[in-house]
C-alpha cells in the first residue's frame, strides 16, 4: 500500500520523493518513491539545522572562553599588553559576540527564531578562533539561507508570533 498522505499533517504526498514531508517536515515511515533526492541521501532541513546549530554552539562556547581569558588576562596582568583597557575591551567584545553566536546556534538547532539564527551565523565570522569558527560560520550561513529553511522555521507572522524574538 503506497503512502499518499503525511501521517503528521495529512498533506498529499503524490509527488514527494523525500523521506520527510515538505509541509511539516515530519519524518515519513518510508519515502513515497526511492528516486530523486531521497535516493541521493538528501538531509532533512530539520536535521541540517540541528547539526549546523550545534556546531555554532560549540564554536561560540570556545570563543566565550577565549574572550573571558583575554579580558581576565588584561585585567589581572597575566600577559603584558600596551593598553590593558583595550585588551579588556576586546576580550569583552569577543565574549559578547560569542554569546550572540551561542544564542543564534540554539535558535538554529531548535528552529526557534529566524532572526537570531542568521545573526548568530553571521557574527560567528568575526570570532577570533578562525581556524574553527570561519568554516562553521560559512556552513551555518549556507544552511540558514537555504530556501527550504525559511519554511522549516515556519511563518511566524501568520501564527501571531511576529513580535516575539
């Protein structure tokens, strides 16, 4: 017996060849057809967002520690800097950028706010641990701006949550 409707939202799936519903992104028991993107191993947008969001959280936590160490080092004199206040300010700036990156990562991983997810992804480009944060930021930006991701986050305006962040 062929599966013709999504068990989660009831939408007809006659032309779908993925293992997830294009409307609600609910996982299907089996793909309607094994040709097309499902046969090529396409990843569900929800899983794609979860992986990219988790990577943003890890990068943000790493940079949070770096910012904290730079700020504390400048205040306490752990390392010699020409202007201690400038070192402390840069450490606190990295700390703030990392906090926004972590927040954006949580929103991307949980498909929370489409405002925070791109903000955290883009601000991760400015973090100092570039050997790790730059590739993760580019990956997260590529993920969050995919056409199907906007639909995965849902249309918040139609559900009455336009004012919430």
